[in-house]
C-alpha cells in the first residue's frame, strides 16, 4: 500500500489517498493515537470514491473514532470501464427511458461487479489491518448492499454491517442472505423510486442475523435523513467498540 497524498481536515480527521496495485482508495483516520476500529465503506454504479455523500459519511464516521476506507472498484471512478460495462449501462439507460424491464440488465451487470470486487476488498482489508493506526474489529457500511452481503458471507473479520436498501441485489446475493449472521442495520427509503419496497422488506426478512434492525424513512433514493448518520455510529459503537 502506497500513500500518495494526505491532508488534515478541519475536524481533525486525516485523509489519505492510496494505491494498492491497480486499486485506488482513500483512508480517513481520527485524530486519536490509539488504533481505531475499521469501517469499509463501499459504493458502486460507477460512482467515484470522492462522491460527496460517501465522503461526508466517511468523515463523520472517522470523527467518531473510526478508521474508514473506500476503494474504487473496477469500472468505478477513474478506473477503466470495459466495453461490456459501457454496453450494459447504455442498455440500462435505454430500458429506463422506454419503461422496459431492467432486472435482467441489472443482473448481468451487477453480478460480475460483485464477484470482481470481493477479492480486491479482501486484499485491501489485509493491507489496512497491517497499519499500526488501525485495529479490529471491522465493520461494513455502504450503499452497495450486494457487495456487503457477499463480504459478510466470505469474510469472517467483518463483525457488523450497515446496509442501504436502495441498490439492486442480484439473485446470488439474495440467496446468500440467510448466511449473513452478523448484527445488521438496514436503512430503507420508503419511496425509493428505483427499488421496490417489498423486495427490500423480503431481503431484510431473509437475513439470518439474530440481531437485525430496520430503519424506514419517508422519501426517495437520496433522501436518507442526516440523523441516520448518528444512529449508524451508535450501532457501530455497540458492536465494534
């Protein structure tokens, strides 16, 4: 892991850009000297790791005493996009504009992204846990629920997770949901125009966790209330500190 830049932010959080082979990422760490628990904060749909909503959540969480890391998955941010990725995105835009069914397009697009992203996230986790300023345990928080489900199944170092219900979850991950047994906080926007409400509720019901909490708020896809940041950190505090 090579750090390429760093800056101390107004809230005392240290923000550092890094590369790990071909993987670009950002790490935020709190001002305290003690090793901090680690939160993996993922995104998808081609968004960059500098997406403002993700950065705001990362900085808030780091200021609460956590190390927070994100990476650009293949095809996201400035990383190259394959011709197949570009075609899938074009097919998706066309289907949405014409009102055609989009589930199979999402299925063929998101499924391979998850499979390709999991090894990169595990490699990143290995490198992050070697840093002296980072300790355990590890949590996951992010809008990429499909990736979070897969990581929770295959990565025993993840002790708790916060999922956002707004993203498409392929069949493979819906079938794996019963294998997720760590504590969960699941955020649902009740009026999310891109995610059928019943599908999100069915997914919540499918999780195998004995401790799982659903927070449902009125509003569309990007309307998650700011107070959920605080609630999310309280959830993490209970299980990671």
